[in-house]
C-alpha cells in the first residue's frame, strides 16, 4: 500500500514549524521550575503546535486568499509562542542557550511565513 501524501508536507516552512514545535515541547518537558504553571505550559504547547497546523489547514483551503489568512494566523501563533518563551526566560525556567535557539528558529520561520504570504499575494 502506497503512503498518502499531503501537499502541505512539501512546504519547507511547515517542515520547520514541525521541528520547531518538537524542540519547544522537548524544552517544556525539561523545564527547570519547581512550581509548574500548567496553563502557561499548555498555552505554549498550543501556540507552538498551532503554527504548523494553520499552515497545513490553509494549504488545504480552496483559495489563495484563505491560505494567506491561515498563514497570518500561523504567524500570530508564532508571535504568541515567542512571547511565552520570553516570559519563561524572565522566570528562569529555560536556559539562555535554549532561548537563543528558539528565538533564532522562530525568526527564521517568521521570515518564511512572511515570504510565502508575499509570494501568494502576488498571484491573486
């Protein structure tokens, strides 16, 4: 039986968003805090996974305009993720090197999302 393939899986930005989510979830599992703030942790997991999910959902829509709207939502989820990471850094729940890696990856994904939005908007 042949594996099915979805068009969003070809998008490099989706692939990077999956890796980003995996990395952030790994860091969440290793949080160095005695007192767990479960709502914040759940919100971080929700926002970081929402990036790739919105890219995928948008790619599955019937129009380029709808795809762009979902890319804007994905970018908003990225910004939410970075904001939560900033809070976690201020609380000393994550290490400086982890913070730097997340910021660098997030910045790259943000640029990719913006570039994809610009590219798609040129075609409609």
